[in-house]
């Protein structure tokens, strides 16, 4: 290759590389721009009230947080996610059979959250329940615990 | 008077329509009409050849743009206002329910017509060479139509909208590797909320319509450049017989036939180049069957337009678009159903989210896209395409059955409930 054609070739390759890099970086920047840096969504950890607010027996459904809070006389507090693991519909808890039923595609979860029927790929999540310093119960959705987890107050 | 005449002639520069030259100039000197050929073959205008499905789809899209822009004047895309604006449109705004109904029925109609149009093109074998690429453009337009319907579905912010989109976007979340991020990108968050509503609105009123307009232009352009509409099967010329060639033999030299120019016609010549055209050409003899687009084709198009608009208006008078209660993230309606054209997908998803929600639709779309390239059979005759026709019929049948099952046979908890059984109360 002589000097002249080498120069031509390097201009071509260099130019093309620069163009691809510029387009790539721009596309990346656009994608990053579309991905929010801050989510103005409800916090993942929150207080839900005093232990005395929750009755024994059927679970209390927290509407905003989509969580069932169970209170058992012997074992204590536990919190199950009400979001179906299949496609995110809100499951219902039936007192009649103590199971969770998803209205969208018919998934049924046992009392411990495990899948009994339907297309759900995994069991319902159980979240850690702790007691804050002011005595209120606190749930952290980032901390998934086994279904046997209980908080005794 | 002279000035008026001058103004008119500066706008309309063609010869009078009583002349053939005027009829041609009407088409190719006009930016709106020049997508038509100056002359069309009679066989192409026959209703049963195309059922005018492409035109009807285009007209429905025009209705959607018109009514959509009108609806935009009363709609604010954030949760606190959206549902209230829908209620306003429903009960306060003059003709609000009628415009909403027109928008909704045109959207449904467009999904139906795009699909039927695709079936027509398939059964007449019109995706075959040289029209392969236009089929691909058509499939992308089908997907964009579904995307427009899906994004529009969320905007009323009622229970129906909220849960259909929750289910729909969660299906996307199952896509391997990028699923979760894709969903976050689409929703602008982790759940369907304020950010998702705004993003769906932007997609619905700006991004997707622009894409549809641009691709429709390409689609129509390619119809012309690929040689116009494909010929009806009954008019197809017999396929050329394969000739046996002796290797090493001197190739036969085909003498080009020359045709004397007709003195009664004007010929415009753009450029003289050598080589064969890539598109279908018509011979001078075939031109005898052609008539001027004005008025023959235009009258038929105008009739199709009027029939489409009248049809949509009539339906909208009697059937209004539904509006359920305000979106409630805590309470999923039972059963929660996607829009009907996605109910086949939901039916698949009820069996397996990954297989039914991601793999099956991806395979279906890919198969549609590559049809013109894997179908190597050059014949367009029905008799010679038994396999292709059978497979496509199966594809249509499976989709229809899934949609019918999802729509009419699924009750509370997605349990199999035939439509003639009435579930009282349901299980909450």
C-alpha cells in the first residue's frame, strides 16, 4: 500500500469509527436520558402504625403499599406482598380457604405464599417487619424474608 | 376578473379535465394526488380484488388523527386530572362522547382492517417478488397500530386501562436480559403511575403517529414503485416455462422489439439508462385495459372514504366508548382483561408468562417478517401454494381461537366459563 492510498484508507476508517462512536454515544445518552434518575414513588421502607392497630385473625390489607399484614396470637406479625408474581395484579386473600387468589390469570397461593395453582412463577414475597423506636411497626420491602419470619411484640 | 383568473391559474395549472392531458396533469401536478398513477387498470379497481382494505385502513387512521387532536384539547395526561377529563368528555363537553366513540371504534376498526389487509395480501401472494420489502413495512405498520392501541388504552386512567397496562407491561418484563430495564424505560418507574401515563401519552400522540405517517408514505410509495397493485390471480399470465439449456451452447440473443411511438400521446422521458426495471411493467397492449384515475379511481376512493366515515359515525351513535371507575392500584377487577386484540396473548400468558408472553409473540412476529424471504415458491396461484396457505390459515385460526376463548370463555379468576353461564357475584 502506498502512502497516498494509506492516507485515504485511514481517513475512511477513522471517519467511520468516529461516526459510529458519535452515534453510539448519542443513542446511549438518549437512553440514559429516558431512564429517570429519581423515582418519585412511595418509599420502599415505611411505618404502618402501632401493633395494637392490627386485629388478630384475617389479615389487614394496606391499600397504598399492597401488603397483607398478619397478626397471629402465638407467633406475631408477618407481612406478605399482595402483588402477584405473574404479572403484577393485586391478589385477594380469601378467609374461606386461607389462600391468596389472583383475579387476572387464576394463580392460587397457599397460606405461606407458595404457588399452588396457575401460571405464577414463584411464591409471594414476605417482607421484614420490625418495630421502630417509637413503637410503630416498620416494613422494608427491600428485605425479603422466609415465610416463617415473625415479629413478636 | 383577469386577476381572479390569474390567481386560479397560478393554483390550478393543469389543462381542463375534459382533455386526456388535463386528466393526467390533475394527478401528477398535484402533491396530494400524485401518489396515484395517472392511469389505472380496470381489474385493480374491482372491489373483490382488494376489498379496498388498505384505503379503509388509511381512512380510519385519518379519522383517528382528526378525532384524536380534538380530544387532546380536553385531556391532561396526569393521574389526578386524566380521569376527571374523561368524565368531562363523557358528560360535559359538547359531542364529547360521540368523538370519543369515533376514536375508539376507528381504533378497533383499524386493527381489524390492518389484519384483514394482511390476509388479503397473503392469499393473493402479493408479498412475492418484487414486493417482499413492502410486506415487511406492512408488518411493522401492523405492530405500530397495535402499539398505538395499547398506548391509547391507558389514557382514560380507569380500572380497565390501569390493569390492562399493568398486565401488558409486566409481560414485557419477562423478556430475557433486558426485560426489567425495558419495562422501567417504558413506565419511567417501577409501577404504572404518573410517569407511565405521561410516557404513554407522548408515545400515543407524538412518537407512534409520526412513525405510522412516515412508514405509510414508504408503504404507498413502494406500492407504486413495485409496479402498482399486484394483478388479480385470474388475470395472471402463464408462468414462463423453464427452458433446457445446453452447457456451452451459444446463448440465444433476444431481439428487442421496438414499438412505434403513438402520435396521439405525449411521452415524458426522465433519463435514458440501460438495464431491466426492477418493478413489474405493463406492455402497451395491456394499457388498453387502463383508464384514467380521474374520475374512475377517485370516485371509488371517495365512496370508500364516505362509507368508512359514515360507518364509524353510525356505530358511534349507538355504541359509546366505555369508561369504568377510577383506576385503583389496590383492587384488581376480576377478571382483569386486556383489550380484545391482546386477549389471545393474555390467554397464552395465563399458561406461561415467558413462553406465551414473550417467546410465542416474538416467534409470530419474526415469522411474519420473514415470510416473503423464506417462501421461495414464485407462483401466486392458489393451487401451487397449498403449504403456505395452510400454514397461514392455521396462524389466523389459532389467533382467532385464542382471542375468542380469552374474550368469551374466561370468567372470574380466569376460570373457563362458557358465555351462556352467568356467574352471580363471583368470588372476591
